[in-house]
C-alpha cells in the first residue's frame, strides 16, 4: 500500500463526516506524510496502521467531540448506551466466531503449506529418479527408461499440485477480502 492508496481509502471510510471535516482530517494526514518525506512513506503507513483503524480513530474522536458539544441531548446518550449494550451482548457470540474463522484460515494456510512441501518433495524425487536413470542408462536401459518415465510423472504431478495450491491461495485471498468487506470495486461494493 502506498500513500495515495492509503489516503484514498481513508477518504472513503470517512464518508460519514461532513465534507469540511473530512477534508480537514485528510489534510492533517497529508501534512503528516509530507513532513515524513517520501522515503519514510512505508514507515508512516506502518505507524498509522490500516486506513480502517485510522478512520475509526477519527470517527471516534468526532463522536466524542459531538457528544461534548451537545451534552443535553438524551437521544444521543441512549444511542451510545444502545451500542454499548449491543456490543456487550454480541461479544460472547462474535468473539468465538471471529476466533473460529481465524483458526480455520490458519489451518487452511498450514495445510496448503504442507501440500506445497509435498509438491517440492515430488519435484526433488523426480530429479533424483532422473539422475538415477542416467546412472543406469548404460547398464540396464529398460530400467533407465522406467526411471525417466517416473521422473517425468513426478515432475508433472508436482507442477499440477503447485498450480492447484496457487489457485487455492487466490481463492483464500478473495475469501478473506470478502469476509473483511473488501469488494473488487472497492470497500462495501462502492
């Protein structure tokens, strides 16, 4: 992610603010990037965190500021109480669900990694059989041909497994993007 992508995503996530407040917040972070300089761009992005977390902090600060400006409005107080109550009630369900999803993702990645290691083993076994075929070529040509055939078979199987793993990693990336709200056209289908 570069500065332009970070700022574009931040601006999209601040859509609930008025245009003036959104411009002021974005100007602050643009100035922050300018002061750091282009050579420290990635360091600033790591320091700020994701655009989502930065936008959440800005929106939270804005909500606190709005609550302080209108403390006599009981409707806003009830709304905040309702959100807190909802968060407390949903936590016993949401937290284990998120942990389960993360656990399943880790298990899938570990399985794909193990299958990838097995594919590397197939390719290495194919190389060893190919070398063995050359060693036995002049002693027993029929055995050498069998070894060459098995070596090519292992190489082909390894290549197929690598292609399948690549496709599965691509699908896993799309699934993670879908789970966390990243649609192909931008966030939340915009």
